[in-house]
C-alpha cells in the first residue's frame, strides 16, 4: 500500500536525470520462537536518462528506521553518597531502531545542510523538527540517548558499507538485532551528488511476531485474566509434576 | 539455543535461563526462600526488562515453591495452621503494598527505594543470622552434643492475647505476631517484587521461635499464595508476565527445588542458616556497591510516562 503510494508519487514528480530503483530481499520479517536477529539485503540500481556525469562525487545513503516510541532518559547523580536517578527528560517519537549505511564516509557523502533537511544521520533524525520531540532541549540527554542505543546495538552507523558498482548497482546488508520490536520499519535510500540529495526512495518493511509468539502476545493483552490463570496453571502443574516424578524415580 | 521471548521482546539463550531457574530452585528447596531476591537481579543482568523480570519471577517462584512444599508435606514439616495465619496477614499486606508502591511511583524514585529496602533488609537479616549461627556452631563445638537442648525463652510475645495452638511447631502463642509478620512480609513483597521468604524465615525462627525444619515448609506454603496473587496482578495490570520465559525458568526451577530439599535435609540447621546468611550478605554487598560506586553509564533509557 505504502509502496504503491510512493510509486505513484515518484511517477508524479518531474523526470530527473538519475533515479533510484531498489528493493529489499524480503519485505516481511517474521519473529518466531527461534528468532535470533535477521539480515536484510537492500539492493538496487540508478536509472539514468543521460550518460553519467563524472565531475561530481556521487554516493548512496541508506537508512532503516524502526517504529517510534516514547521514552524517558534518566541521569544518575550522587545524592548523599549514593547514586540515584536525579534528572530525566521525556522524549516522544524516538525510533526503536535506526541504521545508516553509506557508500563513502558520511562527511563526504552528505553536506551538513542537506543532512539537516533530509534528517539522515542518527543525530539529525532525532533532533530535527519532525524527529523526536523532547520535553526539554538538552543536548546531553540527546547524546546519551544515541550513545546508550548505539551500545545496545539499536542504532548503527556503517560508513563505506554500501557496495556501489560502476556508479550504477548498489547493495548493502542491514543486520536486525535479536531484540527487535514489532512494527513497520521504513527503509530510505538517498542518492547524493557532491553532498546534495538528488533523489530518494522509500519502502516499508513489516516486522511481525508469528505462531506461538503472536498467540501469546495477543492473549496476554486481550485476555489478561485467562493469560494470568494459564501462567499460574502451568506453574502449579510443573511444580506438582516435578515433585511426583521425583517421588517415583526415588521410590 | 536462542529463544525469542514474546512479551520481553528480547532473544535469550534457553540453556542460560534453564540454568538460572535450576540454581534458584535449589536455593528454594534448601532454604525455603522463593529465590526472588536472587532471580530478579540476575534476570536484569542478562537483559530482561525489569518489569518483565519481576512479574515473571513471581510466576516461577509459584512453581518452585509448590515443588518444594510437596516434598515438605511428605516429610510433615509444614505447619498448615501457622501458614494460614501468615497467609491472611500476607494477602492483606500485599494489597497495602501495591497501594504504597503506586503512591511511591507517583513521587518518583521507586527504584531507589526498592534498592535501599533490599540493602537494608538483606544487611540486617544476613548479619543477624550469620552472627547467631556462628555462635550456635561455636557453642555446639565447645560444649558437645549435650548443649544442644533447645531452651525457648518466654518474652513479651507470650503475653499477648488470642492464643492459639500450633501443634506442628510445638507452639502455643498469640495469633497477633504471626499476623503481623505476614502483613509486613506482604507489604515488602509487593514493594520489592519478591516472595518474601528471606524475611519470613528469620522472622519465624527468631521472632516466633519456630523450629527451623518446620519454618521452611511453612514459609514455602505461604509464598505460593502471595506470589500467585502477585502474578495475577501483574498479568492483569501491566501485561508483563512472559510465559515462554516462565516455562524455561520453571523447568529448571522445579527440578532444582527437588534437589535442594534433599540437600537441605542432610545439612544441620546451623550450617543451613550460615549458608543462607552468606548468600544474603553477598547479594546485599553487590546492591550496596551499585548504589555507592559511580556507574560507568550515568544515563538510562526507560519507557515514557511518569516513574
């Protein structure tokens, strides 16, 4: 659906000299019981109406953004000798996952002004208008958010990770961590010339729990009493079962 | 083998969880503690979100306690009458504790309070038990087996009204102290997210003067109901009970509890107590260090909203 709209949009735009044509190796990621992270291959080509202009430095930037959520970033401070959460900033619309990959170092591939406009790098994606809304502007807390999420593997930036061949074919692999949140992920591909974005392309990736995972999740949220009783029943049965088995084996 | 947990939304190693469940099960069977005070922090350490760890931990404690209590029933080391009195106090206390918890959450700083509670209680109980058990062992060594006769002191507890006979414990005391102990444990259990065995066991031994052998079975009996109540509450209000995690934990836990009970009956009461005291003190030390030392990352990310 989203893809169809985007396709229509791209047709409606005036013809450009260079255009991105791309796809994902899969448009659906299923989280089953044995899910241990996944990898998606993003590949495509640049369609040209005219011969390639070799005077400009071209680059491909690819971002994958997870569903947005509201978080509170807290800072510990020393109060009477012990470390306690003293200060916190609420942030709305923070992506649960954000990956950036580029075909050359980001400093070369993208000018700061264009980054500000298109919100491509992690910092910009979070702080620019339309990104995360902070209850209070404080760069320390924003830096901390990026740092903690990067350490946890939820935010990644991989420069030179996009393989660009003959200035036409490109591909990259984005690793999705094992601790993945359900929802719609947006993949965006940008083509830049001398740091200026000349074309972009977006597509969606659906991450969904399947089978037992889905069933348990739905039950827990829609029938919490039944779910709670079922949990207790399993606990009682397991406790009694183990006791009975041990009695028999011991005799 | 990695397994994705549907509620916690993280992928974990199944054998690691089985092992954790087993370890806590052994402790549960040996000492009559639910093991929550060890399990919950251990689950945090392997990356389970705190809310899920607390809620699922209580479910696991139900299973290991049942496994343990059945073994004690066969050995006739459960004082049902005392257990019921404690339970009445416990459920009342848990209901109060949940209210206190939500008031504290509105004030912020609930994490700090929980940690301080842990450090304080673990230190006092662990310290008391350790010193007492050491003295008991020393006395036994110095005087030989003859000095091991139990001499129960008559104190203010015996002066209270509403006396009741607790045959299995060999006690004839007022119901007020056990009710109060149950109430206190219920409040603390709801605030700290544990079964409360590590508080109740020493309270039963030192405050009520119950024999150690009966204390463990009776404590397990009471813990089953308090944790079952808490599990239901968590499942219905926070949706944080992870069944897959719970099943893994309790498979390890129920087996561990059986072994634990067997080990427990072979050890002497003083040895049992000194072991439990050491463990309580170790956990207390770890939590105290976390509060006192500067953390390497000052910032943390939590879910939005107050609290």
